């Protein structure tokens, strides 16, 4: 998986690709609890991530649940498991308690339109 994230205030946004395809990420970081909550959105699936920042990586659990109609009727498919996220290079430290980046308003846009 390859993902690029940006942090503005408590907001987290990004996009990336993995074996399932292209996705966007939106969510929040809660510094008082070191909690990281995001949604990873593919074209037809949303995966929820809930983790904690320990100063070196974010670790927690992902989950998804979808409903679809099949020959047997309405079916629910769900799954969950552990995850870890960390900077690409160990010497690249993330300071999630740092001041928000001051970005011009024009740099903020919905990246979901860029997905195939």
C-alpha cells in the first residue's frame, strides 16, 4: 500500500493505492486522546480505521460492513482486523501535536473526484 496523508488542524486527508485499487482518506486526529479515526473510501466500499498514535506509528483496528442484494436476498458482508501505519522513513518523524499547516484556501478540494 502507498498512501499520502496531509494534516491540517485536526483534519486528515489523503489518497493512495493498494491491491484493491485507488482510494481517498478523510478523518480526524484527536491529540488529547492520541486517537486517529479515518475512513478509507474506494469506489464501492468504505473501511473505517480507529487507532492510536504512540509517537512512532498509528496502530488500531479497521472494519467494514456492506449490504448487497444477491439471489438469496439481502446479504451483509463485514470484516475487521488490526492495522499499523508509520512514516516511510524511520528518520522522518511525525509531530501530530504541531501547529496546523497554513495552507491557502485554494489547496483544499475534494479528492474523491480524482478517483477512477
